[in-house]
């Protein structure tokens, strides 16, 4: 009956939560121990010394160092924009055309590669994680240009505020994507625990499916924001050409 299934899910959810808490606590403890060992290692101190030396003797390119910042920085910002645009173009935005997209979810999880390959969900998530990192670099580049002076020396330059807001919103959508993908991966790993109770495995399966749907919802949100960003950029370029 529905009541019995609900009871099983409640018990399984409690056990699944306890199992996840134990596994994540163990992972955090191991990561903390590894970090402390790395910080006390001779290798870390060698790297720290090299960074300190590099900061005092930066190998600047003489030609670039002689150019004003307002001339040297925009090409680098354009490179960041180009890399981001190319990475987004490679994303399957067409399959992320609906929130909570079950069709895209099934498509992404259906592939069964070699036994030693990473799970299909991790392989399909990787390009989105790369876009999130490139998007952060693009935002940083925009902030650097925004902090510069106007060519006429009348004060700080101002980047397009709508672009800054949209890039921030796109980044937040991809951060939700990362969190949901990691939560789904943790649920899947916990479900592979030997001799796990059926109710616990069922609850973890429900959690995994829920988080993969959240992944698709975040992709959908990013796609909508990106389309508005492209539309705004196109209108701005047309306005410049007319003027």
C-alpha cells in the first residue's frame, strides 16, 4: 500500500542520511589530514619559497609591461570571452531546453562505457564544470576592466551592468549545478555500500534521481540566462554599428 511504501521510505531516508553523514565525515577527516600533511611537507615549503621568489622577480614581458593597462588588458579579456563562448557552444543546450528534463537525464545516464571509465553522469557534467570555471574568469576580467580609468582620464570606466548581472546569475546557476551533481555522486557512492538494506538503497536512489533532476534544472536556467546574454550583446553591437 501507499502507506507501507511511505513508511519504508521514511525508515530508508533516516538510514541513508546516517550513512551519508558517516561517509562524508570520513572523507572530510581524510582530506583534512592529507592537507595538514601536505602543508608540513618539504615539497610545499619548496613551492612557497619559489612563489615568494617569483613575486619579487616577476618575469614580465618587456613589450607588454611598457603598454598602458587600457591597451594591454582588453585583448586578454577578449580571449577569456572567446574561450567561454567556445566552451558554451560545445554544451548540449538543446537537450537542456526544459526544467527537470527527464529526456536529457535518461540520455545522459543511458551510456554504458568500459567498466573502468567514470560514470556517465560525471562525464556529461565535466564540460559544464569547465564552463563554470571559464565563466568565473570572464567575470574577473570584466571586473578588472571596470576598475580601470576612462581613456579621457575622467574617472573609473563602467562595464555594462546588465552583462555583469547576467554573468553573475549564470555563474550561480552553474554553482547549483555543481552542488547537485556532487550530491548525486555522493548518493550513488553510498548506494554501492556492501550489504546495504533495500530500504536504504531505495532512499538513496530517490535522492540520486532528485539531484540529477536538479542538475537538469540548473542547466535549463543557465541556458535561458546565456541566451539573454547573447541577445543583449547582439543588440549592443548593432547599436554601436548604427552610431
